[in-house]
C-alpha cells in the first residue's frame, strides 16, 4: 500500500492539488514521498480513495473474501 500511494503521489500533477482534495497537508505528503515519514491510516485511506487504490482482505487459503 505504501509504495502504491508513493507512486501515485509521484505521478500526481500537483501535491498542492492532492493536499487540497484530501485534506492531507502538503508537507506531510512531501515527507511521505521522500520516505522520511509514514502516514496515519486515516490519511492513507483518504489518499487511497482519491487515487482509486483498493486494498482487499484475503482468507487463509489466499482467496478473496466476497
């Protein structure tokens, strides 16, 4: 999840635009992309929703729960 979000942020047109759309401070985004800081789960959730990143839970056998 971390690398998917970092990649999406690197590809974004503007970190300012992402910050404005998600409510996550631009400074936090910069520190996250550079690897100096991790994100709280609520911030990661907002970024994932913004970029369309989805995380799914798998059952013990490795199949998707549905």
